[in-house]
């Protein structure tokens, strides 16, 4: 069983829709990261969360430490949001555990 | 601009050859990592290093070797002992800030194909 589980695995949305990607983890963590990977392969860090909620533009990330669950929301989705979104849990110390990713396609 | 530089971006290797993937960072991060990414799987840790001249095996270290002679550099050698080396390799670095925040940065990746 993976320490980090993401859902859904694949997601297709119409432009403008509100999108939610979920991440559950089973280990004690010091922080949780949301990452974005475009088809070229490079990975960009979107958020680092240790509690509460963060917002950057149309992206919102939340975390519930007690429930060991985090969500990434995209409001007013756009085709350029199409990418793979990866949840990464940072354990105490400096190791990370990664979800398998959610492949998002936004259709114009 | 600070970041992580991985090279080469694409690499082809014949079976039985060792190859070395370069990873250089100018972020002054202490920790560096090598991950392997295969289709349908999450990133898997090959090796990581917290400080210079020290590194630890990750979950899939067999057939790989690393060195950390300088803070900025963490090269990965894929040896002929790695049975299935064709994959996308990502180098990353991280630092924990005094604020409690943790920064995680990735390179653009190196795609290795064994012919």
C-alpha cells in the first residue's frame, strides 16, 4: 500500500469547471507539497502546506492534519491547466513520499 | 536565477554500459535526491544526500551509485547492473527554512533509453 494515495487518477473537465484533486496519506508528515508536471517532464512546486489553506491565483490547497487529507482545487479551469498533479508528503526528516499523480485534461 | 540543472536531457545507452547523469544546483540547498519515474507509478527514491560526503540508499538503489563531493553537485551513475534502466530520472533538492517552510525544487529531468 502506498503511503500517499491520490484520486482521481485521470480527470477530464470542460473549460471553466471547478476541479478538485484529493490526496490521503498514512504517515506522519511535517509538510505536504502539491506539484505540477507538464508533458515536457519538469516538475514545479505549487504549494507547501503544513496546516490550513493556501491560495495562489486560481489554485487553492487545503490540508486537514487530523484526517490526513489534502485537496487541490482549481477554479475556472483553463486548457493550460492540463498537466499531471502530484501530491508529496514530507516525512519528519527530509524524505518525501509521492502519490502516483492525477492526469488532468481541460477541454476548451 | 537559482535552480537545478540536469544533463543530458536525453541519453541513449547500449546494454552493458555505465552512464552518469549530472545534477547541479545553485540554490544552496543541503539535501539532494534522485528519483526514477515510470509510467503509472509515483516517483521512487533512488538515493538521497543530506550533507556533503554522505548519502543514503532509497527504495530502489540497486544498480545505481552516487557521490556528493560538493554541495552543489549530486551525479547519478546508472550501472550495467541495473536490469531495467530505461526511465525518466529526476533530481531534486530541498531546504528547511527557519520559518518552518520547506522548499522542494526539481530539475527538468533526464530521459534514459537503453537500446
